[in-house]
């Protein structure tokens, strides 16, 4: 099977459901493999890390450069992403990221821990109330979505009564990030982009009339004072992306993590009792079954190569992050779910199994586009999963989970659990 065939198989329902065997087939082609003309496939950790960090591999295609004719019928969803931090390069990316980054510093995220812990406790009580009669409750809807959406909406300044709107809209919108989507999915993505854009236009207008101490208010003030620092279209696009990215990845991280705990019940006792560091568990979930499976870059320089494979200008680079995170050159026994590889307290340098504290996976990217919310996502998972296990000693799966039919953003649509 060549690289093109691997990609074709990844786009099937079976490939989306379990891409990891296909990643291993791709790895047999080498850490970097040509896929026909104009595309290379990257499975190696070192090579993916290089492409993520090197500005010669850009997120913005030449077709989006000034002066180039744009498509006659642009997609509102894809246009929204193209105006956001996700798909802009320096200097625009640097300028806008600097305006937002102060909200996600290590100090500010650490200061959020008490508020996140309080939100976790509140949602766990609500989950308990839903399952008191022994009936199954959906962990994804009842907790995994509600925790991160509440946190990011508090940062943005989005009223609590609006939170319920966002899960379906985000699911529709992010179909535009997939490698391949059905026309109906793209129509739904466009409708979601327009609805979310209109929502933040209205919220921004309210902040002009009634300033508040939140991120929307702060960015509105910047845009009003100096349009060169933040334009109106940029403002709305980035507010939408901050909202969606602020809970979509963490929702999937929580769901994937809980499912892995059910698959490895010996870890439940350790995590509940303090015998396993929450951060080590979270990091291994991110490595083993990351919420973001792949991303893309475009070669924008001459003489570029990855893993010894030439990458001419204009070549697309498909970075299989889920494969890079299981690169045996980086992680011994990569197909084994083993949180101890990230736990320095359990590393025995004299032992025969010298796993040690492994380097972080590429699940949040690297370089200039490293995820702004990575610290916050880790904090939420570190606090939420041990508290969940402590609050519900009898927590168990209640029915087969249902995965979302996505490749890029991997997670569960529903994960029924019993709490008693």
C-alpha cells in the first residue's frame, strides 16, 4: 500500500473509526513518504516536529496570498478559519496571537485552578443527580462538553444561558477542517460559521456599548482603537475559533481519557488514590489517542527536505500527529498505553525498562502555532478525571460508546456511563 492508498483508506468509515493500523502501514513507507505529485505524508516524530517549527512550512497556501484570485464561491466556514490564527502566518499570526496570548500564560492559567475545580465539583453533582435511579448518563454531554465550554465562555465573557447552543454548532463548523466532507456537511459548516459570526458581532457590539473585563471586551477595545492591530473580520473569526477550540479539544480529551480508563481499570485505582500523577495520565492520553489527529503545512521555500525526502515549493505536507505520537524512535513500546512513561516519580534509571519521563507528544502542535489553550486543557483534564473517579467509586460504562465520524478531530459523540 502506497501513501495515496493509505490516505484513501483513512477517509473511509473504518479508517476514521480506527486510524492506527493505517498509520503503521504508512510508517512502513518511511518517516516521510511521497504521495503522488504535490503531497508528502509524515509519520515520524522528528520530521513532524521540524515541519511544525520551521516557518518555511507555512499554514497558508499561496492561493490565499494577496493579489491571487479567490474562489468564485468561497465557503463561509473555510473563510472564517482562513482569517483566524489557525490559518494565518507571520506577520499577521504574530500580531494577533500577541493580543490574545496574555490570557493563557502559565501564571494566569494556574490562577484558574480553583475556579476550574469548583466547576468540576458543580458538574459532578449535576451528573450524580441525573443518574440517581441507575439510568445511564451521557458523560460527553453531561460533563465533557459542559466543563470546558463553561471555562472558555467565562474567559470570553459569553453569558451562561448561551452555552447550550455551542456544541452542535462547533460540531457542524469543524467539518470544514476535515480532509474530506460531504456537501451537506459543508453546508452545515457554513451555516454554523454564519450563526457564530453573527453571535459574536452582536456580543462585540454590546461590549462597545457596555465594556466588560473579559477577553471579548479587551479585543473589542483594541479593534476600536487601532484597526491595524486587529481588524473587524479578524476579531470575529478569532473569537469564534477561540470559543470552538477552547472546548472542542478538551471535550474529546476528557472522553478519550475516560474510555482509556475503562479499558485499563488497574489505572482507575491508581489515579483515584494518588498512585498515578494526573499530569502523567493526561499526557499519555494526548500521546496515545490525541483529540487532534493531523494537520497540514505547505512548503514555501526552496531546497526543503524532510527525512531526506525533497519537498519542493508548493508541496502539501500532511502531518499525521497520531502516527508521530506512536513513533517507536521516540517512544518505546508506542502501542502500549503507559502513563508511567511521563511520570518522573516512577522512573528508575537503574531499571531494565528505561522509559523515563518522555518528551511531550505533538498533540497540541509545536512552534509558532502551538495551541494557546494547551495549558488550560491539561489543567482541566488533570483536575476533572481524578475528581470524577473519586466522586463515583462505581463508575462504569453503561453501553457501547459512539465515536464521531471524523478523522482530524477524534472523539466520542456519546459515552454512556453508570454512576451508581
